C-alpha cells in the first residue's frame, strides 16, 4: 500500500422535504480515497456513523501498512523469517483467509507476490522490464505455502528468508467490509462505500431505487463508456484491470497483475469485475480470474460469485461468466 495523506471531506446533501437525509464523507487511506454515502432521518446519527466508519479505515491503515515500520504487518515481515511471530486475532484471521484464497485459486491469489511486484517495478513505480534472472530469483521467494500459521499459538512464521507478505490484493476490500460493519452496528440501513473506485459495497437501497445502488462498469479501453450496469443491494463489486498500472516495452503491454506461476504479468484479459456478498471476496477473486481466465473460473470460482470478464481481443469482448 502506498503512503497516504489523511484528508477528510464532509458534504451535506439535503433532499426535498420528507425525504431521507444524505451525508457524504471521504478520507485518503491505503493509497486511495475511501468514500462513504449514508442515508437516514437523524442527521447526528448518520454523521456520527460515517465518521466512525472513516476512523475504522484509518485504524486498518495503521494495522495493515507495509510502509509504516510500526504497523503489525511490517513487524511480521521483519521478524517472521527468523521466528514465529505472535499476532492479533484480527491479523491472524485475515492471514488465514489469504491462505484459503491461495489454496482455492491454485496459487494465483498469492499474498507473497511482493518480490515479483518489486522486480517488475510496480511496488513504487509504473513498471519496468526486468532481466529473466531477476524473475527467477523472485520466484524462489514467493508462494503462499511459505506463510506458516499456528492456530493455537496465533503465530506466523515464514518458511524461508526473503519471503514477505503484501496486503495490496486484499486490504481495501477487507477495509470496506469492516466499514460496512461499523455502519450496521450504528443502525444504518442504507449506505455505500467505495475504496478508490475499485472495491465497492452497496448496503440496502438508496431512496427511489429499490434495485439497489447503481454502479457502472467502464470499458477498459475507453473509460468514458459504460459497458455494463449493476445494482448493488447488500453486495460488493470489485474490478481489476490491466489499464490500472502498465507499461510498454519491446512492443508489448505489461500490466501489474502478476501470474505467480510464471513470474510474468498475466495475459489474455483486459478487465475482470466480481460481484460477491463480501468485498474481501470480490477483491481477492478478481486476480485469480484475471490470471486463469474464463474456462478456469467457470470450474473453480465460488458459486455465490459472479464474474464479468473483458477479453483482450482486437474487438473487445466483455460478458458475464455463465
């Protein structure tokens, strides 16, 4: 996750007399902007709920940052190559979930992919073409199986030196789910949270739209064009695409979405959007489906997920996975 500059933006948008009040707030965290929209009848209640949700993402940014030396995540990366590290129940549960995603995706969701991101220049930059020797060396340091968890002791250790974990493929989705939990605990029935526009959850329904919160999926080659419209009602949508971070070298386009099996950026897809009951699930599953493709996803994705896949062809081809 990138360094952040915290900022809070509050907007009141009162509707016509008799309608529910709408309150918007946002905060920069985890390298992007988290935006909250809340509807309700009590101004103090919905304002307070939105503020608590934004406090939660700020807390998680301190917990999960791999840029802050004081974070629990950074402590694990420093110490786990040498010894088992005792972690909080929350972090242990999240790391356990990450290993489950790794198993279910045949290793294409990999929390240890950081060394590959670094050699390809995506860790802090826009990308570069590495030498094959660098890729081979990075591949020896990745693999979710190298993260060894002890459920009884609540400890984490790495199987070898050079292994490190990266929250980039799951942190925003997890934060959105926790923020939604805060809104629900405060009695909010209608709310919407967006993390950098790529991981979104719609809770309940907004006024005058019983289908849910309207979200547009954009054309990956022309973001001004909508190619699909979805309505989120207690559902999440996450999107990953090759257009987010990429570079061109030797006549080819290389994106930031890595195939941990080959050590190279995944090819064949332009964009994948996943609908799921939780944002942690939707964010995590965009990567394996992007890497493995339509045929693999039809056999391996969880049944409660839906995937909208844009294939990389001359004439762009986008469709829901049947």
